[in-house]
C-alpha cells in the first residue's frame, strides 16, 4: 500500500495503480476520453492531465503509476489549464452538430466541454471533414465526430480478439476505418457504440429514432444465452427503442453481445401476435381470450379424456421463465400427464435418472479468467456464448492453455494450444484416449476404475491427444497441482450429440483425475432453471424427443417454433401435422405454427415479469419494461387461466412472485440452488469407446442469430454476415471423396427427409462431417442436428424444381 | 540474398575538407576505401572488440569506461550513454535487444548517413561491444528509408563483418554471439523517436509509446532494449581503445569527445564536420567556408528545428557543446546547424517548418495532432496576407499548449520553432501581417 | 499472388526477426511488393498481410502511415524533391518549378504518358547535398542545378 494525496485528500492505494484508478476509487472525477478500465492504456487524448508535485509538466492520470508520497492536484491552476487546452484542441475539428447527433445528451465530449470548455472558439480555420464508412448493419458511423481515442480499435483487438478497425493515415489525417470496405463482424461489435465517447459510432437500428432524454430506462435480464447478462431496456411510448448493457462485473462486466443488444428489434416485428387466434376450417380467425382459452381447454380435455393424459405432450422453450416452466409442468402433471420437457435440442437422454443434481457450468463466470488449463468439448464458443468466449480469451491472454475437441475448427480468436478436430462419433474415442493417457502419467499416479481401464485397454493414444492429456494433468509445467485451475466444458454440439452420455461421462472422469472444474455450457437463458425445477418427464413420461417420435394427439407448446427449435425438424413438423390439437402459447405468428389450432398471444420477456437461472446458477428475476402489446398476456397468467379453465386445482397465483415462491417452496433461491447444482453422475454409464462409424455425420449447428423466435425476427441481426443460407459445408478431402466441388447442388438426406443445398468448401469442418445449419426453413426437411446424413449430387435444374415444389408445399 | 558484394568501395565525400577536423567517428575518411572492412582493420578497427571478448572484460568495467568518457547521446537529448547502459536489466530470462537509431530525418541532420556509408564497421564494432556489455543477443539498426543506397552499403558491411567472424554465432571464437540486422523506415520522421522506432521495427505504425515503461524494461517485442544514436555507438570503439578519459579530454566539461556537426543552408561548403566539443561556432562556420555569397549571417538553428533558433550575435559568441549552447538559451540537439543569411524571410522559414511538424505528427495525441495543424494554418494565413496581429499571441499560446502535454517530445519540437522565431524575429512577423508581404523580400527589391 | 522473387526477398527479411513475429517484416514486404509492382493496391496490401499472417487493417495502417508507400499509381519514375528548410534555403523552389514546367505536372500528378510523377518530400537526411531529389525511393541525386535535373530526366527517358 502506498500513501498519496489527491487534491489534499490523503489516500491509501495499491501498488501499481494509476492516478486515475486511485482518483476513481476515491470518487474524485478526472475527465477522460481514451481511458477505459477494461482496455489497454493509450494515453492519447490527454484530457486527464493533472499536476503532480515535483513535475514541471502535467502528467496523464490514466498512464501515470502512483508513487509513495505523491501529491496530485486535479483542479489546480496548471491542471485546469492543461485540461482546458486539450478540450480546445479536441473541439477545433469537432462539428457543432449536437442537435442532430444521436449521442446528444449522453456524450462525454459534450459533458466535459460544458465543464472545461470556453464559450466561443479561437479557431477560425476550416474544419476537418472525414468520410463516413459503412461498417455493417449494426453500427453507424459519423467519422467527422471522431476524436481518435482508439477505444473502438482497442476493444475489437483486445476484447473482440481480432483487429477489425484501425487508424489509418497519420497526423491530422488519421482516421478510424475497417479494411477497405469490410464490415465489422465481431459478435461483440455493438460495444464500440457504448465505448465511443462521442457520436462517431452510434447504433444503426436506433439511429434518429429518439433523443436520449425521451427514454425511460428499465433493468432487465438478457434472454438469449445462459450467461444472464444484465441489460437496460430503453423505452419510449411503450416501445423498446434499444438495449444497453447494465454493468455487472461478475457476469457481463460492462459488455453485451450483439445478439442481446439488437434482438429487441424482433420484439417490434410485424409478426407479433396481438390477439388470440383459432383455426377454423383451415383458416385463422381472430377471437377473444375467453373463447380461445375455452377452445384450447376443451380440446385438451376431450383428447385426454378419450385417450388418456398420456396423449398430451408439453414442449417448453428453455428461454421461457422459471415461472412459465413451472406452471407448464404443473399443468401437465395435474392432468396426470408426465410428458413435459424443455430439452428440445437434445437427442441422448440416457443420463436421465443417473444425475445427482442439476448440471451447470461448474464454476463462476469470473473464475474462467483465472483457469490455467482449459478443455472445451464440442462448442463453437463464439456462436453459442459470444460474451463468455471473451472470458476464455482473457484466460488465454493470461497464459492459460486451451485445448479443443470439436468437429469444427472454428477460430475462437484466441490461441489454441492443442486441438483435435474429428467427427462427433470419434470425439468419444478421443476423450477415451485422453483418459487413458492421463491414467498413465506418472505425476498423477492414479488408477481408473476397473470398468474403465478394461474399456480403454484397446485404445491407442495419439500424439495430439497425449498433448491434451499432459496439459490437463499439468505435466511438465509448474502448475499448482494441489488446487489445480483446470476447466472442462461441454458445449452445444456435445449436448445435441447422440453420444452425449459418453462424452459427458468421460469428461467427468477426466475432470475427476485432473481436479477440474467445469460442466456444461447450457444453451438457453433458462436451461439450468428448467432442469432445477424438473421441467422434464416424470418417470413414466416421455422426453422431448420421444414425444415427437411417437406423436401425441395433442401438444401444448410454450414459446417455441417446433420445426426450428427442436432437435429433429422433420419429426417435429410431422408430429404437429399428425396431432389433433396443437395449443401454442407464442409471441409470434409463425410459418412453423401453421399446424397449430389455437394461438395464444403471450408476452415476450420485456412485457412480463419472471425469473431466469443462468449457467452459473444465478437466479435473476426481472419485471416487465413495457405493457404487453395488443392483447398479449404474460404466459404465466395464460397458463394459470388455462389450468383454471381445465378445472385444475392449485393454480391460484396472483403474481409471478407467488409462482416463484412456490418454485422455491419459500426457501431462499440461493439455498435451493446451492443444494441442487451438481454435475456428478451416480455411476459411469454405458460407455462404449470404439464404435466405428463410417457414414457422414451432420453438424447441425444453430446459427447464433437463429437461436430463438425473437432473434430470428431481428432485422438488423438478420442483415449481418452471419445470416447465410444453410449450405452443405465440407472439407476439401471430403469433397473429393464425394466427387463434389464448391458450388455444386446436393440432395442431403436424413431419415426420410431431405433438403437441397449448395455445396461449400469449408476446411474448418472435420472429415466425415457435413456442416448444415439448423433452425432455418431450408433445412426443415432434415433430421437430427448431429445425426447421420447422406449426400447425393443433384443438378441445378433438379434443385430448382425441388425448391419450387418445397416452396409450393409451404404456401 | 546472402551474398552481397564483399568489398565496399565508397568514394570519400567531395565537399568535405578534412583539415581542421578531429576525425573519430569518421576516421576512415583519410583512407582510400573508407567503408571497407580491410580499411577499418588497417587503422586498428575491431581491436577493442577483440580484446573485450577474448579477455572477457567485465561489463561493469566497460560501463565505467563509457561513463568516464563523458559521452552523451548524440541523438539529440544528450543523455549520458554510460548511465543509460546501466539501466538495462542485468539478468533477464530471454532475448535482450540492441537498437541503433539511424533514422535521422530532422531537417538539417545528416551525420549518421555519413557514418553508415563511410565508416559502417566502426558502428558495427560499437554495437557489438554494447551488445556484449548489455547481454543483448540481437540488434537492429533502423535506417532512414530515404537513404536507400546507404542502407545497402550498411547491409553489405554487415555481411562482411559476419563473414569475418565479428558478428553472428561465437564471435571471434568466443562464446559471445550477436546478430545484427539492418532494417529500414519508409518516410516517417517520428520513427526517430525511440519508442516509435521500436513500434516500427515490430511492423506497426510509428506511434510513440507512453513512457514509462522505458525501452530498457519494455522495448522491442516487449523485451529489454537499449536504444542509442548511430554516432553514440560509433564513438564506443575509440573510447575503449584509448580510454574514457582520453575521450573526455577531447572535449570540454560535460561534453566529452568530438561531435559531428551537419552544416547546411547558406554556407559555401555544406557538409559534416567532426570537431572537438567546445569548438567556437565561428571556427565551425569557417570550416564550412563561411556564409555563402559573402552575405551576412542572420540566424542559425543549432541543433535541428527542435532547438530554438539563435540570432547571429548569439551564435557567434557561442561554443559548440552542451553547456555552451544551453547558456546561449538554445541547445546542441543533434548538432544540425541550419545557417540562414540576411536574405532569409523568417516568416517563410517558420511556415515551412510548421508544415513539417504538421505533416509529421503521428496523429496519436490530441495536442500535437490538432495543434500542429492549427499552427500551420495560422502561419499559412499570415503568409497569404491574411494575418491578424492577435495571431502572434495565438501562435504562442497554441504552441505553449502543445509543449509538455504530448506523449512524445515531438510536441515540444513543434512548439520550439514557433516560440523562438516569434521571440527573436517578432518585428518581421508584425511587418508581414501589416503589409501582407515579407520584410526581407521587400527590402531586396 | 506474390511473385516467387518477392517471396524470396520477404523470406530473407523474415530471417531478421523471431519466428513468431512475422508482422515485423511488413515494412520490407510492402516495400518489396511496391518496388515490383510500382505501387500498392489494396490487393497487394492484402496479399502481404496474408503472407505475414497479420490483420489486413494492420498492414493498411502501416501502408498509410509511411510516406514512401504509394497507394495510387505513380508512373514509371517517381521523383520526390525535398523542400524542407535546408533545401528551401538552397533554392529547392527553383528545382521544383523547373521540374513542374519540364514535366508539365504539379505535385502528386503523373505525366500523361505515365512516365513521371512529381512528389514533395520531407527531409531525407541528406541536407548537406541540398537541393536534392530521389527517384523511385532509391536513387538519390544531390547538389542539383537545373542543368543537372535536365540530365537526370534525359537519362530516365
Ligand atoms: C520527434 C523525435 C525525433 C527524433 N529523431 C531522432 C533521430 O532521428 N535520431 C536519433 O538518434 N534520435 C532521435 N530522437 C531521439 C531518440 O528518441 C532517442 O532519444 C535517441 O535515439 C537515443 O539515443 P542517444 O541516447 O544515443 O542519443 C528523436 C526524438 C524525437 C522526440
Ligand atoms: S506528440 Fe505528436 S508525434 Fe508524439 S505521440 Fe503525440 S501525436 Fe504522435
Ligand atoms: S484518458 Fe488519459 S490520456 Fe486519455
């Protein structure tokens, strides 16, 4: 600790802090533009100049480390003089267009100019004009306003992981730009809008739509991944105008992914369902709530009376709130139906009943940064958890060794120490090799259970898996082996895989011997919460997959578009077609709900209160930020009234808080969570290692801007380069083997369904795999996300006819 | 690529008259093929390196010798070289680097060019000794991009030295190894600033780094690095051949040794003159043939534009050494004498200099990026007859607001000419503003 | 595509730096490609960036920061005249005017036959030889007189 003095105030500060850190902690305001606590120090704006005793020149507070006994003056004559002169320099070339600037009212330059500037300018020469750049559909530029602080450049480089913006030219001609006419493609790009201290980078979708002071700001929780990011929703006239991050160091820090920032545009989509609708002789007719609910209840009742409660299937979106999930399950169970599930994109349910608790990520989000060895299995991190990827990036920047096992060789924009890119089926084998190699590493001197040892006897360890094993074991390096900082995580591709059980069990075993933290990286905002509440089949019930394989007579859908949100699009579609009654609680009208019979308009997360539980087990409740649109109702209320209409008991909830209390049985949520989170299995299950698989396997990734109904309707997100038509992507060797070239048309077949696709050379895909994106209308005919697939060449003509037929079939 | 022409035959300069000079850094100039390895060896070159590496002289002893010599950095700031060397961390797990700054691009400075083209081996020897002393495994000589032919000469000298065992692995059969490479700038004055130069070596824009950390702890590729000017390194072999004291004795108090003065502008014989520190200005002027065309001396910028301009009387009374010039309220800088005769319009001279700093600002920090452009535009307006009397105070004010508030010293450098020109030649500026034309040029016709 | 000759030269430059610091060679690589192709197009910059495994924008930053890189065609001979103070004092203006009228172009213009381009240079570190110019970034001509300029142009023709 050092003793210093700022403006006469005596302070004790940590060794190595800068003057600005110390001042910030003490609540002493020093003006700044380029400095940002999360970015490297550039010290280029010079706004933070302060006077320091014994120095004849003012020093930049952001870059000057404190020294013991230092006396700092932030408001002395010389400090103010320096700050004023910098302000004057910054303003000489800055346009005076505050009245039409989107940053107006929340502009650092404007604020500080008011405090430090002088009225009237001594600058009478011509002002600089800088051409605007088009850097994509999300961020709008007004480069004449730029003050060259380089925060945006540093953000993309340091946090985003890739330099997409730079400052070209020099001196007064220096300007911020992307390369030639490229756009900024980072999935975290929206943060540069917040970082820009002036109005040079603003939100393109929000542009000119409101002045900052007209907006009401309300807190909420981001609903698209399981990070649980804190957001601030800005509302004008009962409409969501924009979404910004709310600072929460332990979760999203001060950042937000583009998905969470720009998805709100989907809320205002013309697809929004505003009144209940019933299908009458094949046509949708608007109706009132009473009629709709009575119709729905009547149908469900008739079917369950006639065929038994088992004839109903309840499919719940993992993006729905805990309250909604709880009531959906309660409703089903009260009817005597055990067919409830939220695990819509899972195929392998062999672990059901074998778990000791609710699976979660196995550590805190913040802890990731301090891991020193990391193994990620089956995850395209940037696509699945864009902001979480950034934490891993920090860990790697801090020196962590990252190993990856995946069918996709996607660039996570951080250094990878070891990787094995193989087809999903072989990932199991690779994990077995690691396990075997680890058990053989002397440092551990551990032996595996008999059952495993025998299993692994036949396995041959390859050099790259040996390397991962050594990394996990902390071999040859000076790691802390007493309290190891190892993390093992399974991502979406592993979770959807038909051999998830084996992957999970082996990962658990590897974790066991390496003392690793970790677990799964659940996909959706409330996956963990749904599991905790057991929104899953009861012992005699069917899981999500079974409910589609053996179609039910009636379905209750909560917040899903079945063909887009389920593991097996073709099965989902067929099941809905076959059923006698589909009751859909949905915020949107949808092609994917054409086979429904009743559409009940529910409120999306911004229009209702509720609770999500994040991947780290954090229970976070939020309230509505706007009134429901049209006749939309919060889904928990709809479920309650539906239950009442069905004549079920125990649905007397007046508020969502009461539902929440019921969920936690009056206990403190954190206590319940603490008791429930557990990644361990009761026993090792059904591991088979050497299964041969010679056919092609599909990698049915869900593109990040197709992950749920809201995101799919956000026009700006759909305009990004991530929105590309699904193609059959294969590596060069695979193409040669199949006699295909880039641009060919193929017929991709899974089960009974098929899709016509263009072939794309993609060397990031493991041999033996075809990467075909899911959650897209072009691939609705296909089956399991990670299932077997065959590819046949077809001609462009055939392709067009097929496409035409398919289109007609839809209309 | 590796086989460059082995022998360097460079003709000695035409303009320079060696009489009256004390040749130390340019001591091969008396010889036929000054740049060739054999020439350098003939006059005793590489003997200091040989002695040091074979006798395993202690690094601390070398540093002491350099400290005793009173050698101060020849790049402009005049920082004692021995002291700088003592800042390099002794023990470091990894590569340490040595960098030579041959990026001279400050108007009026052209001394280092003559070293690399006429006496490259002395620089190489000096750097090898420094590398030995500081434990640097790799060195770079960063050469101004515009002097391409001289870059090639130096690179050829490097190949010669390597082939002869003075560079590379196991130098002269000892376990001392040092790789030295020539790298180049490509037209950015700011890369003369040592941290910008380091950025440039790393393949980036030449934008100065904020200091601290200094290169000694965070330099090339983030590793400890020592940066010196060409002339500084080139002085080292002589110091170790003859002893630090002998070097100090060549000069005066606080300014040891000889100094290369680049004399340009209105003299009969512009060129480099190596003389003892403390030489009176008039002697140096005489060596350069005096003011040209028999005209009268008006002003001299003694150390490059980043040093204050001096009037004829002031400079005529001054001696050429650090104290001598600072007593006269200017500075030795890099020893770049820009001589201006009575016909020089000081407004136009400042106009050109202010354009230079405006053009060369790296653009990184606000006061310099915005201020240099503002200064230039105001002076440009004056030169175009649209000046206002208040502009002179405004110029002074802007310059004071740039100086001392920037990341690197280019801010001060840009402010200095404005402040000193207006201070010493204010009437000329006032005349220009009042009449819309130059005082000297009006007198001429 | 970078030519084999260019790659050979760039590879030589790469030997000067640690293996994980390929970007360090970007200054030379851009020079080498510019010398070969006359100027640096966006494609050239991209190719260099790709070869060195660095972001294109970082290569663009370098190409736009240093004056001697030409981001538009400069004709067969780029003549850069220094006009900085030491040269100005020795009448570089006369040389510039002479060149302008001889070639019929101003600064940053290329003659219609695509042969010559005239550029204004900052200090080249050779002020003792003022006034001076250099051709294509490499050939320095000092102590210029109008006659000498004529001779140089004649030789280039
Ligand atoms: C704008 C600017 C330009 C500079 N140009 C040069 C230069 O061309 N050559 C040089 O040796 N030093 C130059 N310097 C000084 C260097 O930063 C550094 O101090 C010097 O190379 C150290 O070497 P020395 O201690 O041997 O002088 C410059 C400094 C600044 C601020
Ligand atoms: S003072 Fe000028 S040259 Fe130096 S860092 Fe600042 S902008 Fe760049
Ligand atoms: S905040 Fe310190 S220089 Fe910009």
